[in-house]
C-alpha cells in the first residue's frame, strides 16, 4: 500500500495535480461498497480536514476582523474555490 501511495503522490506531482486524485478515488470506491471501509474513509477525511483546519488556524493572523471566524467554514470555501474548473 505504501508503494502504491508513493506512486500515486509522485504521479499527481508529475501532472501538476491536474485531474482526479487516485487516492481520493480509491477512498470513494471503497466507501461505496464496504460499510466498514466507509467508516474508515470517513474517519480519514475527518482527520485530514482537522489537519487542514489546524494548518489554516496556525497561519491566520487573528485581528479584530478575524475574531470569531470559523476556520472550518473558511476551509470549505477554499476547497470549493480549488475545485472550480478553470
């Protein structure tokens, strides 16, 4: 699995991250067919989301305008922008 993951990451880098992510695609396919895998995939995405939100929080300078901002909501907007077709 690690070798496949490393291959998938290298492939994405070589394509400059264009197109679908094979890791995300595999997760989606597993979640569709296996209830136990669905729980594991959901837990993995939750962990990934927390890591991204934590990273955003560590980099956001909180000022008067930024107080009370829900960083998880900011993350959703960032991901939506990234997912927009060019």
